[in-house]
C-alpha cells in the first residue's frame, strides 16, 4: 500500500511559517497517501489552520516544501533557487485541492447551484449544461437536491456547509482539506455535515480534516495527527489515540475534549 | 438652443461619471496592488485631484489639450467639450476610488479566499465574486456622486462649453435679466429629481430583501420632495457612505 510507485497525494516536508516574528509552524512533515483520511487535532493556536492554508498556498511558507501529486505548491525552481510561482500556475495547482472553510464562505449572491457550477465553468471551462448536471448530482449527494435554487442566506449553517463541500468537490480535486468544518455550526446540525464527510472518506476521497469531533475521527480516519505549538507531536491510528496516547500533552488535550 | 444646452449637461455628466467610475476602479485596484509603484501612483492621483479645485483642473486640462476638435473614429468632439469631460471625469475618479475601495473592503476576505481555493484567478474573482457584492455598497454613494456631477458640470462654462449654465449666462449678459438663472436652477432641480427617482429604484432593486418596502414610482417621487431633492438616504447622513462633505459646486 505504501509502495513509492503509488505516489503520495501530499508530501509536506519540514514546513516552516512565521507571522512577523512569531514562529507558527516549526517544521511540520506529513505524508498523505491516496484514499487516506487524516484527522488533525490539537489545541487552539497550535497552527492547524495555518498548516492547511499553506497546503493550498493561501499562506506562503518560509521553509520546507509542500508537494501535491508530486508537484511543488506555490514555488518553482529558477536558476537553482526556489521562487514563488506565477499567479496563473498557483491557481492551476489549487484546482487540485479542495478547501472547506470553517465559515463556509459561500458566494451569497449566487444560488446553491451557481455556487457549485461557478468554478467548473469559469476555471475548467466545462459547458454550462454539463456543469449544471454535475452540480445537481453533487447537491443530491450532500442531500440538498431540493435547495439548488436557494441563496445561501436562506440556508441553515449545516446546509451551507454541505453546499460548500459540493462546491469544492465540483472541481474533482485530488485532495480535500477541511478546516474545522463543524465548529461554527449548531450542535444539532453537525451530524448532517459529518455524515457527508464520513461517506466521502469511505468512498476513498483523499482528505485532511482538522476537527475535534473524535467520534468522526474514530469512524472515518485512517490516521490521526496531534499538533502542538507548531509541530506534530504524535501520530497514529484513531484507536491508538483513544486507548494509549503516549505524549503528555496529547493525554491532557484528549481528556479535555472527550 | 435650450434643449441642446440641457442635453449637453446630461451627456457631459454621464460620460464624465462613467469615466470617473472606470478611473476610480483602476485606481482602487492599483491601491490594493502588491506592487508599490502602482500604489504610489494611485495615492498621488487622489492627492492631486482631491487637493486642488476642480475649476483649476478644468482650466489646466483645457489649456494643455491642443486643437479645436478631438476625434474618436466616427465622431468628433469640440476641444473644450472633450477637455471639460476629461477634467470632470479625472476629478471624479479620485473620489470614486475611495468609494469603490470602501465597497471592496466591505466584502469579507473569505470570499476572495474561497475563489482562490477553487482555482479562480484574481481578475475573475474580482469580476464575478467581489465587485457584484461590493456594488450594493458602492451604488448609493455613486448615486450621490452623479447628482453632484450634474451640478458641478456647470463649471465647464468657464472654458466655453455650451451647456445649461452657460446658456443662462449668455442670456443674462445680453439682457441683464436674472430670470435665466431662476430658470436654470429649476432645470437642474428637474434633472436631480429625476435622477433621485432612478437612484431610489436602482438601490431598491439591489437591496430588496434589506428594505422590503416596495414603493411605487409615485410614492418615490413624493419621497424625493419630502426628503429633499436629489439626496439619497445615505447621503443625508453626514458621515454615512455617501455623506462625505464636499463643497465643490
Ligand atoms: N494572519 C496572521 N497574522 C498573525 N498571526 C496569525 C495569523 N494567522 C494566525 N496567526 C497566529 O498563528 C497561530 C496559529 O494559528 P492557527 O489559526 O493556525 O491555529 P489553529 O491551530 O487553527 O487554532 P484554532 O484551533 O483556534 O483554530 C495563532 O497564535 C494565531 O494567532
Ligand atoms: Mg484553526
């Protein structure tokens, strides 16, 4: 399963990130194989969001490297040195990476369907009919077939987040990133979003999910990663984290959220 | 002759306003650029054109544009008309930059990030995601700008452009009668009142859900007169979106 021929979807090596003088990511390395679901847990401020944002180059990195499907993200070699890539190339690389935000960030002036068809039409150049029929299938998959002509403002948080998932999936990305997708939701509706994500995980979508929903991690994750103060301090199966976490900080963190 | 004067005021104002919007948008985008010289240029533009009287700008541009006519393919403009429109438009652009920038700033940056994460490029995100949403914020003060523009455009009489005010001025200087100025004030009032009705209907269309109160055309016309001709809701508020105090005309 880990044969190098198969290739990694994500290879992050010794990623460093500063905000001003704050050293936020202090050498984060993470490999993700095809069809794998990795959950990232960790205390507030440990750099989880920052790490995800670096993966699709919403943040620049100061050291290390990030490759998606073998292609370096955001940077290229020029005369033996790494330079930031062009906006055009970065945009193209981002089409391979779906991002689901904590606060959905749906386009409020577009209907659910238009939110989903926007990028396939504008970026991939898919025909309108094809984009619409794809989008209808995706909305059905997240259980929102009947809401396709509704504007985000008229949808519940859980429904908005499911549209956001459909919107990201519409680009058929190789890797899906979720940044605490349920933490801005009312407890009653987190389930409907987690169910959709669990289904994606079981269908073999390659994904990284920052979440504190340990139930979800247990059901869907192949691997759990614990971040603390800008580094990964522990990594293992969900069972490992439930039964025998080794690091003191992991134990302390888990005892707080479980 | 008089109809020509009225029409001149209308088209000079419209063309200058459109020019102002385009220049304001370009300057606003330059202001947000990562490239420092562009930001500097945008800042210098605003500094100069907001910091000097529009009358001086009109004179200056009129003086530096050569020839008697300026041609654009099929049609030509008299030199003074072209200079007047250009001066008013360039001046307006400096004000529009601030309005457009405020509109863009009012949009959550998550919108830009969502667009980026879908692989959309900067221009497409601006055009399809950010600006359509910013329009709601931009349109009310823009309406006030245009109201101002119709009145300010009278200043081009100084470089010999034939329009509403200069028409009155000509009649006055040949007859010594003040009546033409009363007539001209009336016609400006007609123009700005018509515009207020149009503006109210555009704003209502942009924000149906926000206001919900559907006024008929007649009710809107009444509102224009009771609320004060030519000033939108936001414009009434001294520090509101459109309420920048501005004694240009
Ligand atoms: N744009 C920024 N400028 C300056 N500091 C930032 C910026 N973004 C994040 N930080 C800081 O970086 C640190 C890590 O933030 P990050 O959002 O990655 O944490 P997190 O693990 O996602 O936390 P949470 O669980 O609260 O979401 C925090 O201390 C935060 O204040
Ligand atoms: Mg976070």
